[in-house]
C-alpha cells in the first residue's frame, strides 16, 4: 500500500497462510492462531474494508465482537476509529453505543457477547468475533449464525487455540467442510514475530 488511507495502516509482515486467508472466498472463516501473530489486525482491516465498500442494501450493518463489551471496546474501538479515514465518517462515532456510521450508510458496531441475544432482531451483513474460545458455546449456533442469515452475512471467528473446546470443534468442522462455505486457518506466533522476541518470551515465561 503506497498511500495508506490513515497512519494506522502500517505495513504488515504476512505469513503464507495469511495470504490464503485474505484471498479466501469462504463466507465463514475460522482463524485459530498464536497471540500477537496478526490475526486480529487482519480481521479489523478486513472489516473496515468491507464496511467502506458496502452497498446494495438499506443500512448495511457490521459488528466487531468479543466475549464482553469491555473486551470488545479494548480490542476494537480505538483501532477501528483510527483505521477509517475521517472523510468517510457520517458524524462523530458514538462513544455511548460504540457505533460508527459511514457516509455510505453503513453502520459498524462494537459489541460484547456476554448477552449474545442482543445480536438478534436485525440483520447483519458481516462481522468479526475475537477470543471465540471464551465466548459462550451457544452464542454462535443460537444467536450469531441466525442473525447473519437474512443477508447471507459473513463472519471471521478469530481466537487462540485453548484445548479441545467448542472453538476447537468449530475449527475442525471448518477444516473438514467441502462446500466452500467454511474455511479454517492456523499459524503460530513464532512464524510472525521476530526470533529475538520469541526467545525473550521463552526466557521470561
């Protein structure tokens, strides 16, 4: 990117699997990767890009979610505001609702999934869920997936592998899917972070 839209769009070091993730056409992408390895940053940029390009429906709606509202705010809110050029904003972002409205009519919400039923009632065009392993196991099949049906919305389910829990099962199912609806991606922190950082972490931890 020769001319990044805002200073927040700093260059990234890409792993081959990350290139596959970006090029994937799967509607649902399960991204299980190491901490500080770029998965959440890729998800934020993809979300912003899709929201800025949205059209064809009334009030396109997108979400960035995490297990709790406070986690979601910490993970997403400031970065999303910094990734979106000011000329694309329709008014000031709402600090109360954690919502950004764009000049194309799209709305981008930052949400906590401690009460996943709040996703219901209105259609969503797409979104990102981070720290999926810590989200209630029923949130995806009971609340998120149905809310994406009306507009054939997409979703990235991002997290760190934490044992053979519901997130592990979701990743395995995505990996085994042959329909093209799902795709699974995985890489390690050591594949992205500088070797000296990995070695320092090993010594300290």
